[in-house]
């Protein structure tokens, strides 16, 4: 809408407000049709006290008023000098105005019709704004609804730098190239090089994708626009596309700059080639494709996006010229975890016994966010104990809480339930010690944690990229060890429901061995997962005969594993019982303690040592032996 039209609407609105404030008319009077009275009846009503108030003008012989019952009247008065005196004697309120009646009626009409005129004007204004497709107006769309919600950060306001990012050196190195280009573009242009138009950060949640984007904003020294993919999508068709246009237009005015779109899969999902697609989302995606690589050049505007579902993104979005590079942000290895712990403990007072290398080695598979949470939990535990420094024991307790869940001390278990749980968990532990290539036991407990009555936690000795068939079969056997122990020691009729999650885990592993990893002789080297990673169990994709073979193969793997587990427990029945009795006595055993019991050695539980409150260090530098 043009500026003149906006000014006219503003003036109309202002004049209407002034009329409402300056008009001497009572809206209650003007809102009802007045009753015509003769002058004689009017004077009789005054004498009897039936008149509450009157309104008269010096330039008119017409009087309007309100009767005692609330009804409105009007009358024509002759030149009666005593009328005013009589009105005053009967306590009638008199309102007098020197204006003329014509102007008063005009004001009255404006007051009565102003709300309707205002409503019509707003409807016309909204319709024109929606038709404008988000151009002009209050900043895109009706009342700014098509305006981008991106937050703009100036270089000096972002405090995060690459020094705050640890454990993902490969990804950081690729992104440092963007920063170098933004600082010295001529170095690349003189050799004909072009910086990638867009870069896609891919990785599991918590591995530092958003943190990397913040670090780029802090290092590049250019304006940084941040927005979530879900902020583009609205119920109104065309609003998302309008917001895409708006953010890119703003970015061009501030180039060189960076646009960061977090969780881009919310708007960049693969378009549906059939019916039932989301028109609003697809229009938004189409506009994003045009802005990133259309006829207009976006010189100096770099698009950075993050997602953990790159497999569902539209292929047109991933082609060169749009997102040229895909940077995978993986889980940190042991050295990376140590660096991350160093960053997160730089402001935490640590006891001399804290060894970050040991903590890093004992947290395989932890993401950067989980390591940060581990440090925070350890600090909270130390503060709860009124300590001045965080000790290694606090980190161990925090790790148990993160992995196994908080202890449910308020939950009371009967002696029979404790016994069943102890033998169940001892079955898991025994099988974990006996089967080949099983991950070492970290801890065994019968203290209820999270949603479990007890658990056996195993942690790998090193980071793994792939898993062997032997390891998978061992994991199935360990999962079945608890149910097998219950059946052998208490009989089939006394088995409990405690093995439900174990059976699910065993079934999932066996099923993936058959239909995903090609580890079944009958199924062969075939996979039955679609591009999105879901099992293709629909009748039009897998024949009934193949589905029956898959079921029989999964059942065979589990039954054979269960038979082997029962044989192992029968041969080592005394060892399992020793582990169970020790669990009943101590409730929690470490992996080393379980090994001692398995070997028939005497178990000595060390008394807890009080931590020193004076000796501590700041920062996260590793100390002690590895």
C-alpha cells in the first residue's frame, strides 16, 4: 500500500477519535430514537419530576432530554422566559451548547457510523495486504504476518568463537574456510574460486551443529541471521514464501552476511509427487530454492543450515549451487570427548583426583551436549554435599545418573522382588562375562533407577564404527540372560515381567540382522528397508512367503541363543548364585567386583574416603595416570 493511502487512513482514524472526545452529545441519547412531546406535556412532566435532564442549544428551539424512566424525548419550545427557572426548581440537569444543530447532527452521524466504517476500512486494508504477497505494508503480509522472524545478530554481540568448539575438528576446519572468505574474499576471487552457496550441517542431536553456527557468527565479523525452519510455515498459504523473500532481501542489504536455518527439514522435506501434499510447505520450499540459486545472484549471502534428517530433504535442495557441501558432525572420539570436557570444566573447581582422560574413556557414545550435562550433574552433586570442589566420585555418580537414571529410593521392594531382581541381573552379568566379544561390564545394580528395578550397564573399551555378527549374537544372549536365570532358579511358572525390555532389545537386534544387515542364510544378501529407514512390511512390497521366512529366521536366532544361554547358566550356576548373593548384600557392584566374584575371590568393599575441601584446581586439565 502506498504511503499516501496509509497517511489518509491514519488521519481518518485520528479525526474519528477526536470526534469521540470533543462531541458534547451523550451516546446513550443518540443511540435511541427520541419520543416527540408537545410543550405542554413536557412542562407537566417537569412539574411531576419525570424529567431527568435536558439538552438545548442557543441557536435552536428544539430540546432533547431523558425522562426518569430512561426514555428519550424531544420537543419544540416557544419563547418561554420562565422555562429555565422551572427546570432548575425541579432539579432538572440542563446542558447547553452554543453550536448549531446542523454540525451536531453531523457529529452524531459520524459517531454512530464510525465503528462500521472503521471495520470496513480494516477489511479492505487486510485484503489488499494479503493480495500484495507480503510486499510493503507493515513489513510483509497483513499486519506483518509475512515478515521474516529471523533474528539478526551484529558481530560484536556474538561471544561464541571456535575456541568454544571442541571435539569436532574436521567440521570446524571446513567452516573456518567460510570465515576466511568473508574476511578476505579477494584471495579466492583472484583465482576464480567461488565460496559454496550453502553448507548443510548433518548429525545426531547434541553434537554441536548449532554451536558451530554460533561460532561462525562470532568469528566472521559479519551480520548473522538466525531462524528455525518451523518459523517459515504458517496456516496461511503464501506466508512462508513471503518470509523467505523477506529474509533474503534483508540479507542482501546487509551483505556480506550469513543466514542460518536450524532444523531445515521442517521446510525442506521432499516434495510429494502425488496428491495430498502440503501446498504451503511446498511453496515455501520452492521460494527457498529460487532464492538460493535462481536468476538473482546472492553475492555475499551464505546460507548455513542444520538437520539430523538429511535423508528426507528434497534432492533439489541438496544439489550443487544450493547446498554445495554437506558437513557431517559426528559423535566425538575419546580425544574429542576429553577436549569437550576441558572446555566445560574450565570454570569448575576440580579435585586433584579428577582425570578427564579417564572420564572420556568411560563415556563412549556421549555427544557434546551429554558431556556438558555430565559436568553439570557432577557439579550439582558436589554442591549438594557442601563441597568446595568436584571430585572424581561425583563424576562417577553423575555418569551413573545420566546412563541409568536417578535412583528411586522412595520405591519399596519386597524381599522376594529383590531376590528375583538380583538373580535376573546376575544372569545378564554372567552371560556378559562368558560370551565372546561382549562389552565389559561397567556396573550392576538392583537399586531401582529410571523405569527399571535393576540393570547391568556395559560400556565399550573403545569407540566403534561397525559391529561384527559375533558381537550382535553376544548382545542377544546377554539380553536373554535375565529371563534364563529366572527360569532355571525359580521355574517357568515363577518367571516375571522384568524381561520385557530385554526381549524387545533381543528381537530388534535379531530382526535387523535378518532384514537389514544380510546375516541370514535363507534371506540372503537382501535388505528390506526403504530410503527413510523404515521396515517395508507392506503386502505390496514384501510377499507373504518372504515375510514368513523373516519371522521364522528371527525366531530361530532368538531360540538358539536362549538355548545356549541356559546351558551356560547351568554350567556356571554356583558363580551366578555368588554374584546374586553379593548383589543382595551390597546392591551395587562394579565390573571389577563382578569379575572377582566370578573368579571366586573375596570381595572387599572399600569405605568411602572424605574428599578434601582445600585441595582443588580450576579448569579441566587431566591429571594422574591414564
